[in-house]
C-alpha cells in the first residue's frame, strides 16, 4: 500500500549577524547589524538588534544608550560602503560629520532585545574611478513602526596608499598602538555616571570645564582592535561624559538626545588631547533640556567640535 509522503515542515526564518569584517569589528559580540537589502537607487534597508544589556553602552533608567545608536550608525555606514558601493577591504573610513536626534520614548528597554530597522539614503557621492571617496548617508531608525531616531553621517574612504600618505611619518599602526602611553588617573565615577574606572574617558585638570582625554587602549569595546589614532566613538563618549560632569547634581540622570559633531582632524595617541565644554543655554520651552558645546583640542588645533542636547531623564 502506497502512503503519501509527509509534507516537509516549513523551516523557521533564521537570523544571524552580518560578517564582522563588514563593520570593522574583531568581536562577534560587538556586531549589532543582522542584515541588509537594497531598496532602490542609493537606498537601503538595514536591520539591527540591540541587546537588553551591554558592558559599555549601559542602559540607564530603563532606556537604551543613545551612543548605541551611534555605534549602529557607524556599523551601517561601514557595511553599506563595502556591500553597496564595493569599497575594498583595507580602505580606511573616517567621519567628517555626524548628526542624530532620538525619540527617548522609543529607547525603552523591554522584555526582549530591540529590533531596529534603518532606512538609509546615500547622497553627495564623489568617486575616484568606481570607488566612492566621500559620501553622505541619511538614516531613519524605526522600532516596531515608531520613529526611533533621525541621523546623518558624512565620511571619506582612503585607499591604503592615500592613507599612508596622510599618515606620513607616524609609523605602522601596530607600532603606534603599542607605543600609546598609559592613561592618566580619571575623574571620579560619580562625576561622569560611570561605575568602572576603565569606562571613564576624562581626567581632571585645574579648570572645572576642561579635562584631559583618557585613552585606554586596553578597553575591549572602544579598542576592539589595534588602531593608529583615537576612534570617533571614544570622542563621542567624551562629549557625553563632559555633559555629565557639567551637571554634577544630575549625574547619572542625563541623556544625550541629540548631537551635531564635526571631526576636523585625527586625534593622536602621542600628545595630550583636551576636552573643553561650555553651556549653550537651556531650552526656553523645556527647562529639563540643556544644550552644551564641546571642543577637543590637540596641538593647538581643534580636532572635534560638537553640540549636544542633554535631557533630564526624570522628565522623560
């Protein structure tokens, strides 16, 4: 007697992360992107997942860290440069400007990891033959159908030969990294809302609104792999921590809801970098939000200039 073969069971949809090489990470655990699709000319959809907890981008007051968004933006721009525009591995990518604004309500930590969609439009692309050398990406981050954030980033791509010329006289990346000096002693944990000494990126000076940048190359997240200059994510963290240190009465309870950051030059390991901050006023319509301006200076030149809006978490 013939029996009808069983219908094959439908396979569940399987999720993984993108290859770590596409986002320039060494640790698989630090890859937040899960996939991508091309949706039109210079338009892409990227998916990401944020963990409910992270060793460095620590949720505070039940909200995901906005700098986790910045790392997701960095990974997205790197991924799409490679898979969308065929920038070869070995090229160096460097930010010139980053802007973002988040909806704090959409940052709530829930019972499961946060699944994020980023809708990306690329523009202002300048090519050298077939490879982009500068481009902008505009991103809309959505979580469960609600707008999480708007962001844009502009960056350059340098071939190994071009990057070597830019860095003439500085030596090999591994040697530069190995020679990086030990960081100075940090400000207090309470001043910047950080529990671990290793996570503090500011060292005190005699000026209350001026700090030396702490560059701890042993940090497993900020220095996931060897670099020949201070990474942009460390500089963004210095902006956030400066905002905390400016408001000691609210330490641990302020959230950077927006930033506009310009990167003017690389910050090097071999000389001090100074972080200077000032208040740019309080929102007249909302006293729980304050804007600050922050500069990073090295060798008498401004390496980074930023403005950031800080919100009192208790008001969100």
